[in-house]
C-alpha cells in the first residue's frame, strides 16, 4: 500500500480522537459541576434535617426516659402482684389443708367419737333408767339420720346428750332412789323403789319377796333376781332408811349371771329338744342290758384244773354216777358240757369231740345274747346326736330369719339343741362302745376256757383208753 495514502488516514484518526477527548473533557467538567451543586444542596438539606432532628430529639429522649421509668414502675408492680398472687396461693393452700384437717377432725368427732360414746352410754344405762333416758337417745338417732337437718343441729344434739349423760353420772355416782316397775321371778309386774349406786341397781317392792338385785331382760322392763334372805333383808332395810349399808356385788352381776347358767340335769336335758328322749331311751335300754350281761358273764366261774381228770378217772373206773355228780357240781356253762361229755364217754372219741363242740356252740349264743343291743346303741347314739344337731341348726336359721343375726340371745335355744344332743349322743356312745368291747372280750375268754376244758377232757379220756388197752 502507498504510504502517502496512510498519512491522511492516521491524521484523521488522531484529530478525531483529540476532538472527542476535548469534547468529553468539557462534558465531564459540566457533569462534575452539576453533581457538586447537587451534593452541596444535599449537604444543606442534611444539615437542615440534622438541626431539625436535634430540635426534636430532646423531647423524644425525655419522653423515652419517662416511658422507661413508667415501664420499670409497671414491671415492679407486676412483680409485686406476682408475689402477692404466689403468697395468696400458698395461703389458700394452707387454708385448704387446715379446712380439710378440721373436716377430718369434725368427721372423727361427730361421726365416730359421738357415735361410740352414744353406744357406750346407751349400753351403760340400767334397765330402770331406760324409760327416762331412752327417749332422748331415740330423738338423737332420728335427728342424725335426717339428711335435711344441718350439721350444726346434729352437733348440738350430740352435745345435749353428752350433757345429759354427765348429769346422770353426777346423779348416780353418790347413789339415788326413784320409783318404778319391775318383773319379778314369777313374771308378775311389781311396783316399788329402785336404789341405784353407780352401776349397781337394787329393788324393793311392796312385798317382801319382791326384793333383790336387778338385771336386764328381753322385755323393755327390768327383771328382778332373787337373793338370799340376809341380802333381801339388808336391801329392804336400806330402802326404808333403817340401815346405812348395802350388799355390793363386785363382779357387777357377773357372779349372778354365772350362777344362772348352772342348770340342773333336767334343765340341761330340756334344752336338747325332742331328740333327747330317744337318746335317753337307748341309754336306759343299753344300761339295763349292760348291767344284766355284766352280772351274767362276770359271775361265771371256771372249774378247778383237776376236776376234769377226776371225772375221767371215775369214767375209767366205771363210776359213771360219781362222774356225773362231780360234773353236775361244776359252775355253768361248763356243767352242761361236762354232763354231756360224761353221758357220751362210751362213744367214739370223734363223737365225744363233736358233742363237746356242739355244747360250746349252744353256749355261745346264750353268752352273746343282747350284746348286739349295746353295739347298736353305740352306733346309733352319735347319729341321733347328729340328727339333733341338724334340727337345732335348722331352728337357729329360722330364728335368725325372724330376729336377725345381731342379737344372739334368741338363737341360744337352737344352738343349745344342736350341741346338747351331740353331747348326749357321745356320752352314750362312748361307754356303750367300751362296755360292748369289755363284755365281748369276757365272752371270748369264757368260750376259750370251755374249749381248753374240752381239750383237757379229750386228752385225759384218750390217755385212759390207752392204759385200759
């Protein structure tokens, strides 16, 4: 390429570049001035805004400090309220626990202690006092069972009965007298005067017989217990003011009650009911048979040991009448056996032996006769007692159905019948069993001695026959 052609091009590019640079420099200066003016304006506005903020900052800071102080006061008040609330909760819990404790104490006192005291107080009332004090106890029980009555009235009712019991204690602790009615030992209602000394109660009626100590009875009225003549006179004299002393029962009636439990034999048997009679009938029959058999069996005597040899010797000598007389002199039942042996001594040895055995067999039923009555009695007496026991238990259940199981007194008759029949059955069975064993053993001994006697007769007879031969 031609160099002269390139110069103008390069020059043109240079001029264009320089021209643009000058234009860009002038534009840049204008832009700088413009922005500087804006910056100055913005600085002025910033200064104005700062001065405005400075003017507004002081009241806002003071207001903020006031709000912070108010917030601190409110926070402190919140803390105080929380503390009050917590202490109130603790106090409420303490009060609730105290209330629960007081309620438990109230329930224990009102529902248990008062109830126990009322039961003891009612049980300690003497029969003659029930008419005077029982009405208040009945009213209190009705009051306690009424759900519409307030607890305050129930407590007042309990307290009134307590004061009543204290008044009674003050009245009777030193002794007191009052009139009333009583049932005597004959079941007759008698008027008279009661003398109460602590837990002891005496009665003196218009008749001399109606004097004695008082016990409870199944009826609503008290019952009179008879005492000996000296005690009766002492009670009568005290009631009339003629004597300053009274007989004291230190057992508080237990000795009298124990004495009343001592039944006679007939009274004891009557409590056994109807099944006592067949047991007694068997007892009578068994006893009668036992006495007869005892006399019969124990009166049997054994012949002397040499009698058999003497009888056999008479037979060998041909003295049959002497042998028969000697055999007839022996005690029964050996006498019958020896007589038959003498009469059949001329027969063979086997036949004589069979005759002796037959005589023993004939004797055994006579000795054992009626022993089975004693055996049957020993077997049937416990069964009759058991039957009486079942009957008594059935009677007890019937009485429980009528009177309930709370009071055992109405049930005593059935229990007595159940136990007494068993007692009588065993009392009869045990001696009957022993007597039967004793008599059976004695019969076996008699038969054994007869057998021994028969063997001795046969041996002596055989030895004599051999000598004759």
